[in-house]
C-alpha cells in the first residue's frame, strides 16, 4: 500500500524545497528530506558499503525509508553513476546502508535573451532569441535495512562489512588513478568542441561491451550510458553492481524469484531442491563481498579495481547471470548446473 504521507511530503519537497536556484546544476551536494516519522540514525562510517538497488523491494527486510535525496545535473541518463555515488555518500550521513529507485525527470526552462545581430541595413541591432535550458532532477530513497539493524540506539551491524577479510583483500586491489578516461586524439577536421570529447579507456570499453548484452533486460536504465562515449570505470562498476542486485541480491532472481515464487521454498516442508538452494546461496556470498567492495571504493580507485577484478566480474556474468529471468535461461547458467542439475 502506498504511504500517502510520504507521497504528499515528496510533492511538497519537490514543489517548495527544491527550486532550481537551490540545487546546483553541476550535481552538487544532494538535498535531503526526512520521511515523516522516520527515526534518526547515527551516521555510518565513510567506508561502510552502501547498496544501490533498482527497486525498494529488492532490499533486505525489514527496512525503513529514512528520507528522500535529490540533486540536479545537466547530463540526463549519462549522470546515473555520478549521482549514485553522490547519493551513496549522502546516505551514510543519515545512517542509510542502501539507496533505492534512483531516477530522474527532465525540467525545461524556456525564455528569451537579447542578442546583437546585423540588420538588413548592415547596422547592428538587438533582437530577442528564444532558448531552452534543460536540467535533470534526480531523486533516490535513503533506506536503512535489517543488515545494519533498525534500532536507532544500537551500533550498526552489516551482512557484509568492510572489515571482512575477503572484502579487505578486494579493496586492497584498488589504488588511486586518474578519474577521467584517456583523452581522444583530435579527429581530422573536428572543431574545438568535438576534439575535447573524452574517449573510453580500452579496459572500460571492453567490459561495457560485456554488460551491453543485458542492456535490454537487467540494465535498461544503463543502455544509453553504456553505449555513450566518455564512459569511465565507475560507470561500469555501478552498472555491474545494479545487475548483481537484480540477479543475486537479497530480493533478486536467485534469492527470491526462484526459491520463493517458482519453487515454493517458503513452505513448511521444503523440497530437496530448496535444501540445495540453501547451499547455493552460501556460494553467492562471494559476490555479496564483491558488491560490498564496489560500494566502498572511490571513483579514483575504480580503474585499478576494474583492471584487477575484471576476470572475476566476467566470471559472474558467465556463470551466474541468466540471459533473461525465465526458467530456460536459468537452466543454462553454470550456477544452476553446479547446484541443481541432477547428475547423469
């Protein structure tokens, strides 16, 4: 059931507290409005992993919407990874270990401005020129989940914390490198604007091509960005993380859709297949740790992390991710064959 208080508060927030003059068009610090009645939590450590989920129902239960975050950019869908990073940092300040349902709406401001032109008689004159300025208002829910606990007075815990030895090892592979992709060489005859367009680093471009396979299924929100020039390492890591959330996250394909919706494992007498699912779920923990590490790295560490972890990230795509969320695709995955396919 929709919480009408939150919807009403959201509308007030958009209409009254987020005028364009307040939100910086360069994607500055996000604005935050607390959900009515939500408790105040202590801030999480700046390295604490924060999940970014496409939908609220993919997050562990119970959960608490703490508030709504918002910011403006000029880049539309291409700014998704940048905005997710901003929201992730902001969420920690309010004790949120997850961000859900990051989306944007297009805002247009039309007007006229005076410009000087040459008149028919060759003399300069002032005319009014119409213009349109487009901004993109992004919002995302700041969410506290059962993974860190919903008691405001208790110290937060974590399903996969950054002090986990395996996560530490993954984070150790991330070193600082330039955030921007390698510059593109000037194209023949290109004007100044075209000559400054950044090229995508070869490692990033190769991995983006792997992810593009899912651009019409799990990564619809990323389709435009994955196919655009100037893609950086943090973009593709964020995209991989979102895909992993849908496939093996707490409310994803392997942990909810298959066992609960298809196999009825929530029943009082679980079948043998459901017992196998319990063991298989433990095997998914390694990917939880990978997601936790990605949720804790900084943009300047993303390229080195991708360079060193790319084989593992690709292994996940090959073995765990079905082409589509259906039974036929599921049965073709290496994960299904390893854990559920009967031996001949």
